[in-house]
C-alpha cells in the first residue's frame, strides 16, 4: 500500500497534471447533447423499436458536440457507432438491467463513452484471477479491518443458503442494507478508494442526521465477470472502466428512506462539474468514473478524519 500511495503523492487534492495529446472535448456540451438526443428520441414515440432507435442514433452522432467525444474514443466515431448499434439491436428488457428502456440504454451507453475516452486504451483485467492478483489494486477487506474505509460494502453471497438468508433479512429489516447483490471482488485502485472516502465525508456532512454512510455496490471487475453480468441481463457495457479499476457504483435509491438522495447527488454532481469524475444515473445506483490524472493526495482517508 505504501508504494502505491507514494506514486501519486505529488498531485494536490482534486488536481491533475498537465495532459498531453489532443485537447479534451467539452464534456458539459456533450452531456447536454446526449440529454437532448434522448429527449427527442422519447418524444418521437419510437421508444420500443430498435430499428428506429438505430436510425436516430446514426443520424445524431454526427452532431458536433457528440462527435467531438466519439472521435477521440479508441475506435473513433465509426467504432463507437458500431458498438452502440450492437447494444441497441441486442437489447432485451430485464428487471435486472439499469437500462429500463431503449432510451435509457442510449443515454447510459453514450455517457459511458466519456469513460471510454479516458480509459478505453488501458489494458483490462481479463479474468477474476487477474483482478485478485493485480498489484495495482488494494484489498478492501484489509483496508476495512485497518479502519481505512469511510464507506460500506458487502460481499456477494456465493451460495443458495447465503442468498436465501439475505432475502429474509431484506424482508425483515428493509432499512438495514440496500437491496444489492454486493461486491463480487473486493478490490479497488487506491485513487478510487481515496475518492470514495472523500465523497463519504462530504455526503455525511450534507445528509440528514441518522443517515448511514455511503454504500458502494461495485468496484473493480474482470472482463470475464462483465460478460457474466451481460448474460444475466444486466446493462454491463464493454469496454468498461470497471474492468480497469477506475469506476465504482454507489447506492442511491436506498438513501431515499433517509431523505438523503439529494445530498448524495449534489456531492457527485459537484465533483463532475469540477471535472474530476464522470457520473451516470443508473437508477438504483449511480456510476462514478475517476478522470485520468486526478489525485486526492497521499492519504486514503482525508486529513483530520478517523477511519471506521
């Protein structure tokens, strides 16, 4: 852990070193264009037709605000369009998916292109074993035992008995924990841990008294697990920033029980406005991706805060 912290000690909190290569496009304009595209699609009444969705997408991706981002993704505008059209044509409604409609699939997929712009050229972790063995990932269980995590998580139940026990718990104590499967692999980049700890502190300051700490539902994943999730009906896109360790999903809907949703949304959107992260509203959980070069200093836990 010490080695990793030293490697990103020089940058100050929330700052990034000078970037080289093509100038980053206007992401605020891009997000606005995506919202406009999705709104137009919903108003067109063609929301149930993959063929019409593909036609709308093909015609709108040439918009300057959108093409400015897609041209800088690893496979360019053509490759991005091909991937998006594949997602649309293979879309099947599922209660498990965060994409409850074709319109939401288009929105999530287009906003995920910001992640691809940032991390699409990084080598992904192919298998679960690669995630567990990766020297650039930290073990959350060890950090939790050491009092260095300010957010909560749980492991995914691996047996029928475990899943049944959690179903009973959800019915008996619905406010105790979110309705989520949990982490498949409890691994994360140190930069992601530092960011989530900071978000947890800021959320606690804004949330109503009695609100539980920030809850993280997903962190680093392998391509193998991403494909497993797709087969189960989840909107698990590929490529994914989860598969290079720079993304997390944080619970959102459950905090409505405590009147704290707006506080968490405010924290996340402020970090996005500062350019530090990309945020995607996926309903029950919100996806958070850290921008390259952003660092929160050498501490996993913000100065003056005790881990717990």
